[in-house]
């Protein structure tokens, strides 16, 4: 079952705060005069009318700001000042700055931000969930919702009530360091999964409210020179590829905040780019506030004018001194300040942060058995069976000798690499800091325990020497070899090959044992030069702290594989959409991809592939990938039949796509049926995913599936963005429907027309 993602709307509309004349007289910029404290006996509603929960969030925000001095209002424009109401002095951080403010007015909460695209980072005692690319591989919005509930519960009890996450991107290049933090290459899938996660975070714990800040807006597609590069793209590509997942998740989940990105967009920094007002707050209808990434602000007046509401972390550009100077020279108006402060305060109130204080003593052990079980379930359902020749998997009672090979299988480090390495996912030693994960459930331990139940024995080789590993493999009935690659924030990968000669190791093991299973723990695609020589391949991503539990159950068939690829796996980098230096990594004025020594020149990254990102590129260019988007095998088989498509629509009424999915194999299993749509050729649009459904028909039986293509839904499945009219447009003509198990497999085809 999928979670309902009906949007939650803030009440009312924003109007500039009307300050009383007497309040204006009392305010002297730079010398804010706090209001006199009201008697405690009057109670919070009388003393602090903005705490009256019978009023709307708009009304409460206006009341609070009306009772604030200008300097107190300015506190909301800086994260540190806003979230420490009784603190007055804030030293500059890594990027300089610093400021002094008056104490905030009464009854304002302590708000604490935490990074958390995948788990509650930097906090002891939390659950290390699988990475986000793995979550996307489940294609399961209920699972994403449940994970959001669990993550928010752990955040609140750990003393954090704003989570910086989840994140979405287009996975434009598989080399991007932060690919594991995002939800794949498709706008519909990533938007839906992010929306479900946000709904879980913001609605799943009524008495422990946590607000989500989604990121990174926008076209933030590489780590290399992320603060000194410009993503150059046309308006149609911006709307259809990079803004669309944000539009979907904002409409379906109403996140409290959006974080703007480091990079420039067409020569203007993301946190002072007019698209914040024009596209995000304007056309997309985002009602929350925009905060910056850490150190992503480059100005005061241009940022405020463009729609940046809050500076993250230490104050630098949004200090009283800088904003005061901007007011004095006329580059900043009080209306802009009022608007920014109002958006921040309204979001905090609307999402319950004012009404449910954080625990006085934060927990240092907020993980629970239920959360660990959820992490194991996600690890299982995110793992993708890419290949399974001759049904080598699942392992059976006839398999008596099992060889486990590779450093990430064990908790004992080999040259600093262990199961904990992939447990930390896209943080920790992969870049970016975060939680250590010293004792995950190691695959070696879990497989050994499960093998003992089946009367089998396990031998282990850490893979440090390929010759030794091959000898261990040769003596076994089946060899299970682990390969890995590391990536994360601050750096892109330079290759898609496995780390530490992993491809050589797998090839050596496969040469020694014809029944070799390769388990890949990566955050992105990998080309697999040894693919023809192994019998089975499992993509496990970065599977978190319960990795061993999930992998052992899958190998023995206790769980069936249900994961599907949320990104295309290319045969080589040369096949990818960003295969020229101008597209990635981008070039400088001298034409080189190498930054001139000592230069701060902006790297120009041209998104010339336009709409052809991910599977759309491979389909349009007729390039066969190694494994297509949506691909994933099962221990059973499925057949598709009886397609029926609504014959005609006026472009406003929904189109129903009906078909039958039958379990033709020997075991229960789950299929992710996918529906793709190609618009009339006059639009120049590549085919797109417009729907998917997870079905579990009984053996030998079929389930009827109906997927509705609603022209009015947030993903606008029938529309393209017309740059001439600056509007989403539905073209008349014939639309082609493809139904199947992946983007490259059209098991059923049909058409309908728009008159």
C-alpha cells in the first residue's frame, strides 16, 4: 500500500507585517529595545498571544513580529540567532562574520537543526539507515514514510527538531559525490519518495514535531567546484528536469524549508538567484522559507531581494550591521525583512515547533529495535538482483561450502576498510563527517549464522591478495565476493570502477569458481567488466547498520528481491549524457578542465544534453545500458497482459491504464510495474515515467493493475514547458504508453489521443 500524499496547506496568505506607530518609535536600529516581560501569571496566551493555538499560523507569526524590535526580527534571518533565543553574541564561523542581538521576545522556542538526508547525522545512538539511493530503489512510498517517521522520532528525542533533508537531484552524472544522498534520476520517483519521507518526518510524530528542509535548490549536480561553478541550462530544462522533483514534493508534502545551493545558475549564485522568487515561491507555490547551504551566501541585498530568507549557521551577510547599511543605502526595504522573518516564523509555528519544546535532556540512545528492523527491511527491499544465471541464488541445502571474500564483508578492517565503511554511507570517511558505525551487522557474521542453520560451513578471505582469494573460492561450492566504492560530499568520483582493485578481485574469484555471486556496495553505477564471468550480481548500495541481516536473508531466499534500479547503469562513462568536457566537469576560459593555479574563475558547466538525463538519454540516443532504469530480478517470474488504455482525453480528464500482472514462477514475489509515456513528436519530449505500482500476485495468479495518468497531478504527465508562452502546455496528438518492468522493456504498448 502506498501512503496518501495529500498536501497540507498553510492557512491564509502573506501580507507585510503592520507595525504599530508606537513600536516604530521605540526601535532604533543597532540598539534594539526588547519589550518588557509580561507577568507569568497572565499565562502564555495573554503574555504571548502568538502562543494561542486557536489562531492560524499566519496570525500567530504576525503577532510575534508585531511585538518584536527590528533587531529581534532580524534574529529569524540567521539560523544560529533564531534558534538560540536567549543568546546574544554569535561569533563568526568558518566563513567569518559574527553579530550581537538582543534577547528574543518571550515564548520563542529553541530550534536545533541537524543534517539528515539519510539519517540523523552527528548524533550518538541513532539508527544508521541505508542510503537514499537505496531507499529510492524500493519504489515504496510507504517505506519512505515509515523511515521519515523513525528518523524524525530519533531527531526529536536527540534534541533536534529541524532536519536538513531529504535531498533530490537529477543524478545528471553518476560521478557526482553526493549521488547516494539523493533519490535517483527520475523526477516522479524522487519527488514522490521525498514527499513521502517529508510527510513521515512532519506528520508522523504529533507530539514530537520535526520540520524538514529539502535540498539543494537547484541544478546542484556535482561536488567538483560546487562553490565556483555555474550550471548553465535553458528554461525548459530547468523547469522539466531540475525543478520538477521539487515541485512534486512541495505539492505533496509542504516541507517547512528549502535549502538553496552553492552553485551558480546561469551565472548567478543559487542563493541570490531570482528563480527563488520567480520559480520556487512564485510558479511552484512554495510557502515555507528558504535557507542557505553553509557558506553559500555571497551578498546581503541581492540575496534578500531574490528570496533568501535565512542564512544558515554563523551570521555573516545577514547581520544587523550589514542589513542596517543596506537599509540606509536603500538596497533593502523593511518589507523584504518582514517577508523573510514572517516566512521563517510561520513555518516554525505551522509545523509545531513553538508548541512542543525539545526535551530538556536529549537522548544519546534514540535508536529502537523497531527502527533497526525498519533499517533491515529497507536494506532488503532496496537490494537489486541484477543477474541470476542458472538460479545460483537462492542458496539451498545442497550448498555445503561457502566462500565469503572481500573486506567489506567483515567488521575486522583490512587496510582500514570494513563493513563499517559502507555503513557510514555518504558521510564519515567518504567525506562530510558524521556518525561512526563501528559495529554493524556484518555480512560475514550473518551469512555464517544462516549457513549453520542449513548445515553449511563458511570460509573467509579479506581479498587483500587476489591469489589467496582465488584459492579460497576454488575450494567452495559457491563464492560470494564483495566489491565496494566510496563517495560522498566534497569530491566527485573520477571513475566508476570499484575501489581497491575490486574488479580484479571479482574477476579472479570468478575464474576460480564458476558459481560466483558478486555483491556490490556502491553509491552509484559501476560498469562490471567481469559481468559475463559471474553467475549472479546483487547491488546492495550502502546498506546501513543492518546490512548483514538483509543480505543473508536475501541470499537464502528468506526474503525475495524486490528492489529496482533508480538510476541507469551505463556500460562506460563514454555512454553517459555528460560525456564531453564542456558538460562535465566543465571548462574555464582557456578551454581547459583544470583550474588555473590560484584562480577563482567560475567553472562553466553546460547542461547541453537538455532534457536527456538518465534513461531518457539512452532511449533517445538508442544506447543500450548495462542495466536500465527500473531493472531488477526476482526469484520468481512475471508476465504482463491485457493492456487497456483510455482511448481519448481532452487533456483535462484522467487517462486510465489497465493491465494484468501474473506470477509465472515458483515463488511468491513482488513486481514493480512501470508505465512510461511518450508525448507527440511535435513537442520534442523524451519518454517519461508517469506511474508505477508494486504488485504481489500469488503463484500462478494475476493481479489487475490500474494506473491513472492525471493531467492535473503535480508531475504534469501530459505537459511540456513552452518557453514561448512561459507555461506548461498539453499538445494535441497521439500519446504512446509503454508498460513493463524497466525503462528499456516495453512489454505492452498502447496509445491514446488528445483532441
